[in-house]
C-alpha cells in the first residue's frame, strides 16, 4: 500500500490546545503459510451464504489466524504450520459456533462447508443501578459482558475489512469551526481521495498508555488523540478501562467505558452504542479525562460511526475529534494576579467515508470502482517556500482540498478526460498568474499539476515598468484579523540628497496589494501602515542595491 494512504490527520496551533492526530484502522498482521482452509459458511435452515462473519482459527485457545466471510459466504484462512485446529465462527447478533478439531499435515489444503444456526443472542435483563467496580476485565455484569462481545466482534470485523480486503474507500476530510454553544460557524472539505486499506496511521496502544491521550508534542503545542477500532480491542485499552452497561433508548443500549479513578494521566471515557434488536455497533462518543476542570467541562472529545455493508464488510463511516480553542486570561485574587484560560470555541477535524466497491471473492482482489487521482503543489516565489492554505478544486465538483505545510494537495474524481483545476489564495491571481489549469485525467495513472505565486520581480515589472531601477518594496496589507485591506497608506521615510528627509507613499489596491518603486539602498527605512494619521503598523527594513523585497504589513491588534 502506498504510504501516503496512511497519513495522520491533524493540525497544530500554538497556545490554542488545538492539535489532533486521528487514530484510524490499525492493521492486523496477516498470517502467511502454505496450509490453507477454504471455508464456505451458510445459514443452517436456508443454506444461504452468510457474509460478514468472523472466522477464527484456533490452536488450543489461541487465535492463530482470522478472516471475514465475503458476500458469497467464503473466506480463506492460513495456518502458520501443520497441526490440530478448530474454527470459531462469530456472527454479530447470533450465538457463536465452535467446530470439532481437525488436523492439517504438510502443505495440505482443507475445504470446509459449515452450516451455522440462526439462534439470536437475547440480551439479559437491564440492571444499571450499580456503578462500575472498575475491575481489570470487561465483564462487569452479564449484560456488559454480552455487549462487549458484540462490540469486540464489530470492531474486529472493521479492522479485518481494511487489513485483509484493503477495501477502496473514498475519504472526504473536513475541518470546521464551532462556537462555544456548539454552532458550526465554518465547514470546509480539506481533501477528497481514495485509499486502499487503512486511511490513517495509528499511534500504538502502548504509546498512548504511557503518554496519555493529550500530551505536549512541542513547546505549547498539544496533541489530542482519539481511540479507533484497533485500539479499543487492544489488551492495553481493555485492561486499563472499566466497562458497564447503561440504558439508552427504546432502540439502543450502551456500553460505557472509563479509566480507573486512580489514573492521573490524560485518557478517554465514552459510550459504545448498539442497536438493541440486532446488537450491531452503531457509534461511539468519547470525552477526555485528566485534563483539569476547564477542559473536562467543555465539549472536547469526538464521535465515530460504524456501518455494516451488504457485503459483510464493516467500516468507520464518519468520525470527528473536537479540540478546544483556549483564550488565556488574568484575574485578581486578593493581592495577586493569577493566570487562567477559558474555552472560546472548538476546532473539529474529521472525515466521511464511503466504500468504492463490493467485497472481493475469497482470495481475490477487490472489484474497484476506479477514480482518477490528481495531486499538485503550490509554491510561493515571494518567500521561496511552499504555499499552505490554498484551496484546490476541480471545476464542476463540490469537493475541494487545502494545501498542507508542504504546499501539496490531493483530489479524486470520477470524471476523466480534460478537466479544469482552479486554485485560490489571497496571494494568487494578483497579476496575470494562472489560477486555473487544464489537466487530462485518466483512471490508469495519477496526474500532477503545479501552481506558483510570481516572484517579486514580476510584480515590479508589471507595476513599476520594465525599466524600474534602484530598490523597492512590494507586498500586501492586512487587518489585525488577517484579512486583506484596501485603500490604506503605506509610507516610507528616508534620507535623500543633502541629508533632507523624504517620504514615498502609496495606497493599497485590490486585495491589499501595494508597491513602492524607487527607494535608496543601504539605509534603515521605517515602513508604516497608516489610515489617516493613525499608525496601524511599522517595520524597519534595509534594502540592498537593486533589491525589490516582498513585505506584508499587518495592522496591530487594537
């Protein structure tokens, strides 16, 4: 699998407590070996194939191989070596099945046709009066134990779907701003792509067990991590959390989890919600613990939604992680000043997932519904660095992608042939630079496209004329909030002939663009941003002979 398919999701914002690393769909190691068991699983009464059942190959009581039956009820599991084994079949919502022992010798392949009973699991009576005893096992009561087995089966099926079938998934990642009351103020798609297998890298469970779910990854930069399917079924997570059944609605029942009260490091608590009639896992919500009262009283946390496909595959169809935006403040307590922080809003990062194909036949590749893939990069020639935050879009499609810190973006499209890529950013389109390009997309190979902000010299030739001499400045003017501002003064003072003080001035134009064409070299030049007599910002620069420098001017916060 291309390693770019498994990139971690997240942003890092200093002093904002807003960084994320989404932990999605960790791979189970596949078993290699010559001894294979080809299994056909059928319903006992109708002989219809059973899809989405977990087949465990057991040696004594240990699982040595696993597989998931496809839409035809088939799966191939491979034994690591010759020996005596049993098969345990787990089908969500039904009683498990355990076969008789059988022996495999040499390179023998075995075929098994198994008929499974359709006896459904009946949930025990609900009894949620007591609190969890927080033991080291997920068996706090008969109902909790039953629910946990169903949850574990669905989570295992989700991991198997991606690790063995490598089901093509269309992943649409988003970011959204949320105010303190939970209202979404901005929602944007940052990428749309097709991945084969797990779409995101995962932190190892032992790493989270040591560092916690929220930790300082750099000076004043915090990472908020979220549980995923593989983590939830890991020994580290199960042994480190308490489980108890809780009441839900007429259609749902919950399995709550939380860390022991004695645990001091950051962790998560939440609830796994199951359909009461089918015991199928539907969603999980979680919140952070061990972070102090301000964060724990907020809505910081996240949600995952699970979906069973007709083929029997299980996927995480939606997720988001909500991180708080913190505002530092000072307050008086008696004769002393104390520092505190308050939550002013949230940043959500997440994704929506759709399967791009049906399940494969046993032992074969998936029948992929192909999409053309487009990658690109944007370079800022004014700073000689990649341009982050530019929005790329295929014309006529709603999906968009935002360039990352390396100036790169990825898009996926069902449309092929000649397509138009549009790119937008406050620094693009100021001159006659191209913000649209035609590309020919193909299902058989990816396409790459490049954009660039013109260099300062291009602005000088366009705005000052090709015969411009001396030194000068070109750039944009912005408000304190970072929005381009037009019709404000840019003034530069310098020492002219006979030591006379002189001033060059201009006014910012569309999107805050300005240029000052003739300035002396070798002097310290105060550059002021003004509105009338009010000075909004000032910087001091020294230019070399013939240098035209890009300089952005941002008004100071009031």
